[in-house]
C-alpha cells in the first residue's frame, strides 16, 4: 500500500501500488515458448499445496456450492451459445450422472472440513513467473461460491489446461507433486469430474470471446471435433504453439478414461524405481503412491523432512522399523483401492522386496478384475551405492535409504518367483524409453 498525504504530510488515503509482470511471464506464454519446464511445475505443485493447506476452511454448518449444479449451468450457457453442437448433450448426461454419484462424497468432504477458500480460476493465464517461481494471481472475487470449493477442484484447473495444451506430461507431474505434498488421495474420487467441469468452463470462455469477436467482425473458430492424443494415456488438446485448444473436445475425452490398472515397482534402493515411476505418471496419466512419502506422513513428517533430525523418532529406532514398514504398506493398500475405483491407472512406488507385500497388491487388483504388473528395476550394485550417496548429498529426495539399508535389503530380499506373472524388467543403468514402457504397461 502507498500512503497519499496532504501538504502537511498527513495521510489522507491509501493507494495500491501494483507490480507490472515481465513480458512473456505468464504460464501460458512460457508454455507456448517452450520454456515451462519440470522444475517450474514441481515448484508450483508445492506452492499450491502450501496455499491450500493454509487456506481458511468452510465450516460444516456453512452452505456449500453445488458442484454439479454449477457445472450444469456452464453447459446450459454453452448450449444457448452453440445449440447445434452435438457434443453438449452427451457431456450433460455424463455430468448429471456423475454429479448424482458424487453427491454423498461431496457432502462428506464438506462435513470433514475439506472445502476451503481457494483461488477458483487457476488456468495457465492466471499463473505468472515471479522471483524465480510460478505463482497465482487474479482469483475469483465476485462470487464466493466459485472460490469456496474443494482444493481438488482448484488444482484440476491447471492440470486440465496443461492437458488441453498438449502437455499431459506436465499436467500429471503437477498432479503428482501436489498429491505427494498434500496427501489428499481421497479427493481423487471426484478428480475426473472436476477436470471435465474445468474444461467446459474454458470452453464457455472461448465461446463468449468468439461471440464477442464475431460481433466486432471477427469469425469465431469452428470446433475441431476431437483432441489428438498426447501419448499412451490421456488425450490432450492442441500441440504447443498451435491453435487454441478445443476445450469441449478435451472435456469429452476426459469422460472416457483409459481402463484402470495397477503397477507396483520392485527393486533395491537406488535402482531407479521412483524416477521411472514418475516418468510413467507423466506418460500414462497415472496416479502414484510413494512409500517413502507415505511412511513419513505416518510419522507427521513432510516428504523432505529428515527423520534423523527428530530426537524422539531417533530414540524409538526411527521410521524404518518392521512395524513402520507394515504400517506403510497397509496405508498404501488402503489408498490404492479407492484410486483404482475412481478409474485411474495406479502406480505404487516401493521396494516390494517381500513376496507377501507383492501378493497383497496382486490380490487387490484381482479382486477388481484389473490388470496387474510389476516393474522390476535393476542396476549394477556399484551404481546403486553411488546413487544413494548422490541422493543423500543433494537432500532433495524423500528416501533416506543409505548403504546400511541397501546392505540389509540385499541380505533379506525375496526374489521374484517364476509364478509371479506380469513382470516388466528394466535395466535402469542406461537410457529408458518411458513412452514405450508406458505403452507396454497400458497394453498389458
């Protein structure tokens, strides 16, 4: 704020002193220029998770906006603008059915204090690079009902917009980073609905802009019919630098998910499991559950917090006791089921060095008649140790596995047995074609 003073120096009013964005700093501009990278997405995921965690909570007694009614109102406005668009009727039918299915879930989220004062309009043109990181601006102010929402609905906006602009890899990287930081895997039950709803919002904005342009003498763009594939997983919209996305095509594609399936990783610490799992997340449009993160969450630790710095934990033998490991796998199992039921491919990123651990997740998939695979990650033993040392020195990974942990794993691991079907073996010591790996998994 800037004080406005009279001749005597007394403050008579206040003015807002605004900061001008640098040219080309919007996330939409960075993406079009090919300058929106993984590091920026990772930073944004943490920023949004921190923002949502600190945001005020909508009290259970306070009325909440009806997400289904809001989405249907957008579709009705679209129908008024484009009554002959054949894609609107199926989208409306899907929205009605999914909103009815999710109504009890949304009520439970509200009662549990999961609705918060969010941004409400997190598309790519409302994100800007300032001081070395992406941040949001221009939140919804005119309608509290569009701002007091589920954080999953807030996050769905930039995830959808990245998908629509041909960068589903960055969209799912953002989703993965936010989920690892927030732990809100329960909310993914409604994630697909929110992605579709956000796409229809942008479709409406585009139609209104086109109608306004037509009124000024410009020709509105015609719908493209469907969105091209972004890879073996979800389809996306136009390629970067091409024409604006056809958001209705994106919405329609998002209602038709790839079949859910379950993949677990297998391998010693340092074998590249997490790196390959994240690449599969990006390529396949999958959700990832990571044992190193969930183990720490059980002990109230942030993903990058050191358990060794906690005196109480150190005195209790740390977080890698057999009991802690059992609790971690129980948590992963409990989270994986609902994620599969929500219709997503799921990757469980853990060592899985014991047959019983692997069998439990195979049974989880079998109980749902879903495909199951094991990504067997292998690397030279010398490389394993070098990777662990480098990771510890960098301090930027949730895993705290060291040489002692590796030695214990090597001595006690239970090798994959011949009857364990669905194994995809990968030598992580060299380059791995992640797109081909994703296609192999999704075709299995």
